[in-house]
C-alpha cells in the first residue's frame, strides 16, 4: 500500500511538471525561455514519472529498463537543449529583455 501511494505521488508530480512545461511552451515570451520550459518537462517530469513506474514495478527487469531510459534522458536532454541554445545564440537570436527602466509587473 505504501508503494502504491509513493508511486501515485511521483506519477502525479511528474504529470504536473509535464503539464507545467507544456503550458510554458505556449505562455513564455521567447525562444530561450520556452526552451527552458521544454527542458524541465524532459528532465524533471520524465524522471518523476519513471520513478513512479519503478516504485510500482518493484525490483524487476522492468525497473532496470526504466533506469536505462532515465540515464538516456539524463544524458541527451540537457545536451540537446544546450546545443540548441548555443546554435540559436551563434546565429543571432537574442534573449527577450524588458525595455530599459521597466520593472517586472506584479499583481500586488
């Protein structure tokens, strides 16, 4: 029963981060911040989902395969994001910035 609860918490948290990253792809203002949202989805969301699946599966061959998938994600996702950002920067794409003298708007 404890494993079911822990597995469910990890799966829900992973789904939350994946959803948040998807919303970030739509709502964020420029290429670099959108890429940051996508990278979070790939790493944190996927890792939490994989962890929830590992807990649910117990220590079996399935868990070993999920660990391999997690290691692949840990190596490829940040590397691909960095390469994409560097390429965009070298080809002249600049990050979005507030105009001079403007503050970040607050709701208070």
